[in-house]
C-alpha cells in the first residue's frame, strides 16, 4: 500500500511495523524527540525502521544513533 501523504521538508520520519505487512509512519519536527520516540518503540519490542530527515528530495541523516 502506498503512502497517502507528502513528506514535510526538515521533518524526521520512522516506520513502525504494525502487524502483517503494514507500517505506521511517525514524524517529529525535532531530531531528539524523533530519536526518543523511536527508542521507546524499540524498547517495547516493535520492529522499526529509521528513515531520517526529509530534505525535499531524499532522506538524509539516515543512520540511527542515540545521543549519549
């Protein structure tokens, strides 16, 4: 199933697998908030995929790293 929205420039995105073959795409404006939420889903045992920051053409900052 194709996404039904446009990515926002400068927004951080990640996917959470939600049973079967569907994903929920979650966005946050702030990188630290996005990383914190991503980590919380991982801690719950969810399968997640970090997409990164949308620059208007592609995802950048695609490597998932937790701030120490």
